[in-house]
């Protein structure tokens, strides 16, 4: 077995273990609730879910789009029906109505290239939904600690500000945003559930949330036609006799 294959299998085992942990179950509930708010407002024919998934997690359950494609790399977990590198999607340009990136940018070796590919495959006015952990939050600190202990996460966390900037550079308008997981990432599930009441008061205090959801809409470049500006020019016709005062009498 190659080193890359062994690493994928090891990461998959760690991801499945994290999904069964209290933090993993709370994250799945929070992500599912946020997607239930935004996905019903996205319409079209094709939607793609790309990212490392917890086994059995149906993040597209709330979508009204019938044709759903779950894509990912080997070792990412979930029930992928299409194996694909996020930096080079095997999809035609301008062919997809919506793309959901579930922590895809955190796992990708080239996250900006992933967004370029999303921009390429989306139709004009298509939408991208980005889920990510906030690096300057208790959940981000827990991610860093888990990574040092051999956790399932990737190389980096991206702040929502940076993702917003990248989306703007690629021609997206951010039309919706959600902040998730304001309670601390405690290891005890019972305590995590009892601290659910902290979400609302902590939202008013506005500390960095543990995770975020951004919805970007691909802008359409409209060409403004330039109307020609006509100028009158005097033209002399040979042989034409000019009228005289005598001829006018």
C-alpha cells in the first residue's frame, strides 16, 4: 500500500471516530440546521456536495434540487458517488446550479483553486455554500489540538473574512451568512447539550463563533452596448447647382 493510500485510510478512521464524538455529533446537528435554512432557497437542476463527510450524514436533505451529486476524494468518508479532486472537478463548465463545500477548503491542498473550480462549473447566478471552522474560536483551538494529536483535519483553517475576499475576487456576492457553535467544544456530550442555551446570549455578545456558513452567488457580467454617436458632415455633390436669390423669386 502506498503512503498516500495509507494516509487516506488513517484519516478516514480518525474522521469516523471524530464524527462519533460529542463534538462531531453537535457539529452535524448545527451544520444540518444551518443548511435547512439556506438550501430551500436554492433552485435549479443539479447540486453538488463536496467535502469530507461523516458517514450517514445527509447534508443535502433540505435541498429542493432533485439531482444531487456527492463528490469527494478517497479517504474523505461519506457516501461519495463521484471520486474527484476538488481542485480539478470532472464537470462541465456552467453546468451546476449549486455547490456545497463542507469543510472542503480546510482539507484541500490548494483551497483557492477549489473556489476557482467551483466558479467554473457554476452557472451564472449559481450559488456556493461554504462551511468552515473559525480559526480564532475555541473550536478552532480544539481543531489545532486535535491536529497535533493526529486528528482528522487538514492543513489550515480559513477565517470567514478571507473566504469572503476570495469569493469577491472570483466574482461572487455573499448573500447570506450564518455563525454556528457558540458554546465551547467540551468533551462531555451531556454538558454540551445542556449548554445549548448559550447560543442566543453569546450571539448578542458576538464572540468568534466556532464555525460559519457563507452563501455566495456568482455574478453575471453584463455588457452595456455603446450607441454610435453620429455627427453631421457637409457633403458637396458635383454638378449640383446651388439655389440663387434670382431663382427664388
